[in-house]
């Protein structure tokens, strides 16, 4: 009897250990992720692994005031698969309870960034010297300043406290969202990972200048320089995109997620103020804008207002693109139609051919304001999201003012 009992205990212990080995879990607590963006530079970010509903683990990535929740985690043996919230990316790798080694992959864009993570509460940037410079304030920035064709301006907006820096870069087509980092002696270091952006900014800093390099994953490296300029402002976002001469109306005809053709001439848009959002589910600024619209509609229901989105997708087939649109609508509770305008890439030259009445599609997102008579009254290029602080507040006020005017006409 004793031998039988002992044998049963040994078997149960073996089965229990095997089950635990076959179904390991990441440790709950603080983690640090690292993406290798070049031979000499790594992009750090911090995240928490937490127990969520039904005792399922989820990752919560922190970038300044932003928290990105990744709640789709799958395991197979010692392999782990972490799907991004609404974007195309996935982290694939091998893991133990306190480490992950693999890659961040965006398959539709053929992008791969080496990735690793460890269970640690160490800060985003380590071994940092005391800050010798305070970068707080407004900066006039030039990206790709050595190449006239690729040059673009930006506005740096930073706040520094005890060497810790938060802020963003605004460009004519949108902002670089929540950046977080440090001033290490005389070097500015900023990074973010939000599920699609993998951005690292490194710059030598003085009281009045910045000279540095911007790494976007492993696919793009841009030089930039900046000077302090509290009065600097970017071009007016309402004047960059417009109807070409010879066109008096805006129109489209694309399929929705059920493959039904939708056109601006449809009865559902008649005698209504219509906002047409040019966007992509891969685009973080578009996500910020969509969240703003969803929240606005929830708090300001109005039968005289309609919103419709035209999506330009990187997915390589129509079916995959439509699945992306369905996922986006479901994840973000989008109540308005999201139409598939293009798949296989978001090339702006091709987008221009799909919407020939515009002088150009300069930015994802772009929103077209159409009055109840079908006239284009305003076209807003880009989006100043919540990371831009006062500019985001200014946008909200202008949006409500414009919409109220059109709705009361």
C-alpha cells in the first residue's frame, strides 16, 4: 500500500512538473524590452506583465503618459507570440519565465526588428550621467536636412524634470506620439514603442542646439538638427490639401467590410454634414484621430452628422485587408463605416489616383469636412494627438467650432 501511494505521488509530481514545463508563464511584474535598431544602438522601453481578466496575462507598455495594452498572447512549447493591439505587428520568439528572445515582425511591410526582454525594474535608459542641459521648451527641427528631396520640418516640444524628458516631435503630417527618455550629460536620448512605431532619437545637446539621428526600426535612419525657437510654428494644416481646379465636389466609391459598395452620393449621406477620414489601420496618428471621433460621437450623437473612413492598407490581399478593417472596428468600437480604398500598400501616389480631385494625399490621416449641400468646406491634413499637449486641446476646440457651424447651417 505504501509503495503504491509513493508511486502515485511520484507520478503526480512528474505530471505536475511536465505540465508546468509545457505551459510556462511570464513572470508578473516589471520588464524591460530592447529592440536592436542598428549595429551600435538599442531602443529600450519598459512594460509590465499583469494578471488580467480570467487570470490571463497581458503586457502594458509605458511611453510617458501612454499605456499600450497587448492582451493577445499565445504559447507553443517554449515559443511565444504577442500580437499588437490593432496594428499589423507581432512579437515572435522563445521565452522563459523571465526572458524573451526573438523579433518584432510587421509582415505586410516586410519589416523585422530583433527583440529581447528581461524581467527587471531597471529604468528605460541606464548608467545615465547627471544632466548638464535642460531641453525643456520649443525647438525648430529639420529632418533629413542634408537631402532637399527628403527634408521635412518639425516642431520639438519637450519637458524635462531632473534629467527625465517627455514630449514629441510635430510634423506637417502628424506627431511622433509619446516619447520618453533622458538627458545623459549632454546627450538627449528618447524612445518609444507603441505597437508599430519603434523610434529612437539620439542627439548631442547644447543650450540652444540639437544635432542627432532618428532611428525608425531597422528600416530608416534620418539625421536631424534643431535650434530653440519658442515662436516657431508649422504650416497651417488646413491649407496643405485642397480640391484641384476643375473639381467642385469630393466623391468616392469603395467597399465596406461586408463588400458592399459605398459612395458619398448614397442616401445615408444626403443632407448631412460628412467627415471623410483618409486613414490606415497601421497608422498610430489615425488611431488617435479615430479614438477622438469615436469619443466625440458617443458624447455628441447627432443624426445630421456622418463619418466615413477610407482605409489605405498594407495587407497584401483584399481578404486580409478587410479582416484588418473588421479587427480595427471591433477593437476600437468604431460605429461608422470603414471602407477599403486600397490594399497592398499605402503609397501616396497610388492614393492620389484613387482620389484625383485632391491636389495630393499628403498625410495619413487627412479629414475632409463636407457641408449639408455636399460642398467641401475644409480639409485638415495630419492630426495633433494627445502627446502634443496644448496643440491637441487647440485642435479639439477648432474641431467643435467648425462642426457646430456646419451643423447649424
